[in-house]
């Protein structure tokens, strides 16, 4: 029987609740489809930081290379460790360390879920966010700290290889889907990096004459995602723009409780990392209120990436069988706890 080794990183806050609820569901799907999932729980988190002074061991990224995939809950507990430390030392360090250059986030309404939009037209958007450089490259610095002359500089890095590979992945996905791609910049205001992004879009587009490309400025597409989401299909954006647009995507699909995310290296050779888009939500941690569906959907993305397509589809079908009944956690207007909703998905398998 095929066995996959999965690194399980619950992280902080509700991360452990959604992961502990979702993992048995994935194991049941695997068992039913004739393969097995073997999980190693890794305690890398803000708690780990308080004990060891780092968010993960020095060879953490190297340890992760031995797995088939990484399944992550949430990162950050600002009451204990500043967010810019926890995010950069764990989530961003893994993305950059494994060169997981693409962050793919699907946005659509699951069966029975009513989003906040006034339009009833169905939408199905795949946001592809550049994931290792851009505005989150970590380049920059501060001088004259605390003084009148203090300066902070955050440098966005756009390499030819980095922009090309994320665009190419977007075009490949567009080819498999509706043949439509939106390329997002702010090239009217950012005259270096974003004009470069536009030029790279034209260059890569020449290899995909069957894909229709529309250029959007980030402010315009942000509004369009709310007013006419059905006109969009594959959306490719930089790290920061993609981060923001995918929170809008989450909002229009019913909330962060539904938004899933796949961090992958399209060249292969390293494990992908799969996570809900949401953070650690310290305000509801320990209360059993967290919605596990984003983590379960991320699990389905992981199974698909591992090549277990039937299992991924069975899991998504079970999730939608449950959402179609109106059952859910309080954020969905229901009264189920995190574990009860996950158990309902197992029962629907
Ligand atoms: N689910 C992972 C998590 O905790 N995400 C919170 C977050 O702030 N993410 C920022 C990002 O995706 O770049």
C-alpha cells in the first residue's frame, strides 16, 4: 500500500484545533482510497520559540525535505512573540527555504454557502500569488532608530526567474481552466518592478496564444472581485497584492473559514505546504469555534498535489455534502463545534 509521510505543523492558536480535527478525516479518506498517510507532529510554534529562542530548529527546512508534503495550521501569537518574528521565522522561512514560489488559492462558494455578495452569479477564481520574493523578500533596513531622522526601507525584489515562473504557472493553470488570465500590477505608479511585471507577462503570453490576458491594476481588480467576480478566472499577482486579494477572495466565498492555500514549487523535488489562509485567531482559541473547512480543503489540495485525485475529489464532495445541509460552525451560522463539523465530513465520505 502506498504510504505518504506528512509533516504536521499545527503552529499556534486555533492551528492545533483545526489540524487535530482535520487530520483524522484525511486519514479516513486515504484508508477508503487504498493508501495511507503517516503524520509526524512537529511542535514548531510561538511556544517552541519561548523555549528555544527560534520558531523551528536551525535545520528545520532540511528536516522538512524528507516528507512528501507539509500540512500547516496557523502561525502567530502576538501576545508572546511579535508577528513579524513568528511569520518570518516559520511560514516565510519554509516558503523561501523550499522555494515554494507559487501560492495557489481557490475562491468559490461551496454548495449551500451564501456569500456576502448581492450577485447570485457563480464565480470560480484561482488566485496565484508569487510566494518567495516581491514585497515579502525581507530586504531593507532601519537607521537612526528612535531618532528624528529615523528611516525604514522595505525593498521589493522582482527577479526575472521569479516573475517568469509564477506567470508561467498561471498560464498553465489558465490553459487547464477557462483560458483566461488576469495579470495584476500597479504599473501606473510603480514604474520599475510593475512595468517589468507587465513586460514579463507579454513575454510569457507569447507562449500561450490560446490564453486571453487582461491586465488589471490591483485597486481595480480588488473592486472587480466584489462587483463582478464571475468575470475572473486565473488571477496572478505579486506576494503582497496576492496576499490582499486572497483575503477579498476569502470574504466573497463566505469568510476566512473557507479559504485554502497550496504553497508549491512547480519544478517539483520538494514537498508542497498546504494550509488554511486564516491565521491563529487567538480571540477564539480553545473554544471549539474554529471552522475546520479551510484546513480540510487545504487537505484536498494536498491529496491532489500528491496525485491522489480520487481522494481529493471524495473529500471535496463530502465537504460540500455537509455544507449543502446548512450545518456548520458559528461563523457559518451553525452551532457545530470544530470537531463536530469535521466528524460530519467524515460521516459524509
Ligand atoms: N495559515 C497560516 C497562517 O497562519 N497565516 C497567517 C498569515 O498571516 N499569513 C500571511 C501569508 O500568508 O503570507
